């Protein structure tokens, strides 16, 4: 199996596996903790601080950090891959709609 196929299959499995428990979490259980030292889902929505040598460099909401550091990073690299495909004359698939290479 080509490495790209392997990575694609793993990403598909992992996102599906992550989606399942997220969909099942009841809205009224965001404050539940399995242990007093555990975060609640509501606590995960609080701000996240990035510190270097004890100094706060920035503080942002956790969801915003996830969006920027994970999702935006993924989107950025997907864009790079699209450029590589175009340079190789390989049809570029659409992410949010059709590309010049696709007809819907």
C-alpha cells in the first residue's frame, strides 16, 4: 500500500473514531468529571495560555487554538498538496466545491 493511501486510511479511521464519542456526549453532561483532577468539557472551552519561561506569550480560547494549530494547519498543507498536484498536471480535487479539473 502506498504511504499516501495508508495515511488517508488512517486519517479516515481516526476522524470517524473521534466523531462517534463527540456525537454521543449529552449536552447536559459538559460539567461531568471522571476525577477531580480531570477537565470537564466546559473547562476545555476556557482559555489556553502559551508560556515561555513563565511569561505568557499569548492567551486564546482552547477551541480557537485547536482550530488554528490543527485544522488550519491541515488546511494549509492540503493547499500545498493541491499546488503540487497542479504542477504535476494531476487533476486537483475540490474541497469546498469543484475545481477547474472537476465537473459537477
